[in-house]
């Protein structure tokens, strides 16, 4: 069962402005990355369903977070069907993210008051997702469907929209400032936040620093 309410989840994503996106089959690496992000100020973290037995790693990560990162809101990503969503919700996922919009996933999540953030590549898809009760929609792949200009142009006629962008998001001032100025609610960031060489070297301090820097940039351009 989810530890955090739907309102708490969306509020945390909106207030911090960034959701790290990560997957590793090694539970110890995943724990260290989660803790590093937590120490860097992150309060919402997406563990992606991208490998065999990923749900087992997630289960251990949920237990770890409850003890070591009590304010961390842990959710699952890369979910494309209702069965997978149900599995992770049962394991304690606080939110569900997908690369596409599936109405069946929306029904499962709505029934349990779990935020569902589906991937959308057009204004029409965002509209259908909102109609199905998705408060926060993911623009994906954000860099390919139009970048910051797409977000800005969509927000003009649909200013109530809450958008997370994933894909082509980088932990730099130039990149993050463009997304923030366009009007995103938050950004999702994966490989650029966790370079393979940093993970291989187990340089968890560098991960914390990068999270801290990114959050500071987002806060700066929101003012």
C-alpha cells in the first residue's frame, strides 16, 4: 500500500521540480543511488521497470526507503499495462509513470488513488489523459516532440496542465532553465544525472552534488 497520499506525491513533485529516473538490477547500487538523491534534496524518485525481476529490487528498495529515506516518495516507471501497475501498487508504489497512455492503467491507479503519469506526445494525448483523471502528464520523448517550445505552446490554450518532461533533459543551467521557463511542473532525468562512470566508481557524493545543483537551478528560474 502507498505510504503517501496522491496530494502529497504531486505536491512533492511540483515543489522540488525534479524526479530522478533510475534502474539497476543490483539492489545495493539502487539503494546507494536512492540515498544519494535523498541526501541531495530529492523527494520523489522513479525506479523503472526495465529488467527481469525488477519488481523484486523495487520491493527491497521500498523497505530500504522507509527506514533510511523516510520522506522519499518512491514510484515506478516504464509501466505499460494494468497488470504491471497492479503488481507495483501492491508492493507499495506511490505513483506510476509510463512511456505511453493506457486507459486501463488509469483505472487501476484511480481506484487506489495513486497518481498515474502517462507518456504523451501530442496535445490530444494529454487531453485524453487528463479526461481519464491524470493530473500530471509526461511529455515523452520531450526532446523529439518539440522541446520547450512544445510545452510553452501547449500551456497557452491549456494553462491548467501539469507537465513532467522526460527525454533530452540535462543537469545544466541552459537546459533546465529552458524547461522551467516553458512552464513545466517538473522534469524527469535519468542517464545525465547518473553517468555510468560515476555509478561504476560508486561516487555517491557526486550524485548528491548533481541533484543539489539541479534543484538549485530549477528553484532559481522559478522565481
